[in-house]
C-alpha cells in the first residue's frame, strides 16, 4: 500500500461498522479522529513498553496480530478489514 508524506490515513471498512463506530464514539463525546488518535497513542505506548514479547505496561499487552481484525486486499490493492 502506498504511503505518502501527508498526515492522512485512508482505509475502507464495512459501511455498517463505520456507522456503528461513529455512533459509539459520538455517545462517548468524541469525534472519530479523537478516538482514533487516542487508540494510536495507547497502542504506541504499549508497544514502547514491550520487550521480548513481554509487556511492562499496567494496561496489559499491546494487541497482537491475532487480536487485530484480519485484513483483505481488494482488487485495486486497497486494504480493508475483514467483516465477520
């Protein structure tokens, strides 16, 4: 997947999951951007506290590839989350 120098991240997800996520974060008083940046911060913090596969974070281990939604490549080489 191409990676430009801008600060933009573009991804495709199931439209119903997108709607559900927007509603959920709005109920929590957040925007999708605020929620995403919080997730990024937490993920990177957890990764920086992980050494040799062991987490030293009080929040538990960082998500592994088995806990992150599987991804599929579409015809035009875009990546999207695999729906259940």
